[in-house]
């Protein structure tokens, strides 16, 4: 992991402080930035999201989809957890924690918005950081790449319907036009642009692609941090009034990550899949494409919404929680392989 990835939680905390301070000092400036919209899409944030997402999608080789069948059990488990369990389990967890258990401690007018943000966070499987987590567990590189490519292909078609279904089940009004626009802007267009650029670079050789990925990495992280500063500049007053909100929203995210990673890991073990496949399968099943979630939350509900704040909490705890899962996967390797030998 590079220094930005390793200390992402620290950078996010700094963005919270800087964003809140700037929001209090320069409220007119940030109101003007928030007003730069076309069809409910904020132009500065839209640009930042592209700079954030495209370098990550540049790593994805969709030709690797042909390798999915080689580890069909691990792929099946990952798809089951990502698309049949994870979004729905988060909807249930957010209903329990936000609507009931923590409701007395949260702003009553933001409960629906918090739930929407948590659902958006869970509806998009992680893309870029999965490669890091897989490497740290000695994961099968080809499986990881093929699974990410498959999830991204599915996400183009499944993200909007799943989000709309779960928001509807939670009695949250779904702005279909804005949701469709978000999918086109933050999934379809970046996928097309990244793959076009990838082919152009590969035409000059693999070293050209590798060099471009190294150069683009800091830009992606910088765009993420700039987006967070903007978010917290708008969320500053609400956070100062309710500092407990961030800690409470982190609870269902933490529970969801542990539950889904354990489920995927256990299912792979019961099916006799190798540890080098089970590790990345569990990690892909647990982590989130938080960049997309942040973008969709802003587009659907606005900068100052509880939904946007909930997705940012996902960014805040992503690294420490996923490093915990990595540690659990590595430490349990002997137990895992012993179970396969006995099956």
C-alpha cells in the first residue's frame, strides 16, 4: 500500500477538520460551488468524481472475464454475497440501527437520508482497493481481476434497479431520472473512457499502461480528498451540532463488513475453494465502491444530505476495517486449509 492508501483514514479526518473550518469561514464560496449544477449534477464534483474513478477503472481488464469459469465456486460465492446478500443485509441493518436503535440520537429529519446513503454504499462492490486487499492476503491475481471485471459489468445494469428497489422498500422517494443520470455519468461513461484510454496505452506497450497508472494514482486520491473537503464544508454545521452521528453511522457499516466477509469466507471453505481465491472473494464481498456511492448520494440527495454524510463515513472506516478483515483472513489460513483437507 502506498502512503495515501495506508493512511487514508488520517487524510479523511484532516478533510473533516479542513472542510468544516472552511465551511464556517467561507460559507458564500461553498454555496456558490454548490450552485454550479446542470440537471441536478454538480459540475465541480462531477469532474472530481471522474478524476477519482477513471484511474481505478483503468486497472480493470474486461478481457479477463473469460477466466471467471476457472474458479466458478469462488466467483459464484462472490456474486451471491455482492448482489443477493450485501445490499439487502445493509437495508435491514440500516433499518434496525438508524430507524430504531439509534433513532433517538440522530436528527429525525435525516433518518431516511442516512438509510439511503448506507444502501448506496452497499449496492456498489469495490473496484480499485480490492487489488490492494487481495495482494495483502496472497490472493489469486487472475481471479481478483476477473471478479472485479465481472462485478463492474454487472454494476452497469444492476446498480440502479437494486438501489431503486431498496429505497422504495424503505419508503424513500426514488428520483429515477437523477438515478439514471448518475449511473450514466459515474459508471457507464467512466468505464467507456477508461477502457478506451487503456487500449490506447496498451498499444504503446504494457510499460506505458503501468507508468500511467503510477502517475494517475495520486490524482485519484487527491480528487477524493477534495470531494470530501467540499462535502464537509457543507456538512459542517450538522456535524458540529451532532458529532455522535459519524460514530453511530459507522456501526451498521462495520457489522455489514464483518458479516459479509465471514459469509463469503465460510461459503468458499464449505465448497472446497482454495485459500488464495477465498481471501479476495471475502474481501470483494465486504468492501464498497465508496467513490461511486459518494457521487450518487450527492447527485440524488445533495451536498448537505444525510445520504452524502453516510457514504463519507464509509470512506472514513474503509481502510482500518478492511485491514482487520485482511488480518483475519491471513491468521485463519491454517484453519481454512485444514477444513478443505477434511472435506
